[in-house]
């Protein structure tokens, strides 16, 4: 049965099938969640991302798209990397953020993922307002569940702080 829950914590320590990386377009690591995932997951993640850049996305991962790699040294088997929109410069930040969640859910379902953890995509240095991001994330996940009831997917929204988790809880009610 499809479900959504929230927690506060470190996404790199989540014992789930897959975690989502709020990646930058280069897929080469960076700051925030992206850097933490690359550091914790080790060189296998970077090698997989380099291969994706050489074959599928030589110009970088477009906003709203997602790709799957190994989890490397993480407890999660896979990492689904998605390039979120930069809020103040993206021509359609709401649409691209929803597309990030949808593409990650589609990849997870296609690979038989049963437990998937998401960080707040684009809510850090990319400047997406946390309340709007929470509303879009939860609405998009619920819409996916309505379209794919057979997915049997447990989605965990991993907040960076208890204040961020409270925002997520508000939209789950």
C-alpha cells in the first residue's frame, strides 16, 4: 500500500531501497545534500554519474529530469539524482519541481523500489520557498499514487530540521 511519512534526519543514513539526491546539473557532487551523498556513498556514485554525463546527458542533467545510480557505500541500494529548479531563475519552477518528484517516483517504481527517501528538493541554496515546495511534493506524490496504486511504495520525506518537518506535516494533514 502506498504511503507517505516524514522524519527529521540524515538522508545518507536511511536504510531504504533508494534515496533521492537533490543534485546539480553537473552530477559531479556539490554542497548540501548532494555533497553529503557523494561523500557518504564514495567513488562508485561519482563514477556512475560520470558515465551518465558521457553518454546520456553530456551537457548536464536538465531541471526536472532524474537518473538512477548505485548507492555505493550508502545503506540505500540506489540513488536517484534529480536536478531541481533554481527558484528565482527557472522559467517554471513549480512545474519543474513537480516533474522532479514525478520522474523520481517513476524511476523508483520501474526499479521495484518499495521504500524511497526524498530530501527537500531545491529548498536550500536554490531558494524554493519551503511551504510551496512541501505542497508541491506532497500533491505530486499523491497524484502518482492515484495513477499507480500497484506501486506499493513507502515515501519518506526527510527534513533537515524539526521546523522543516513541521512544514511537511502541515501539508500531509
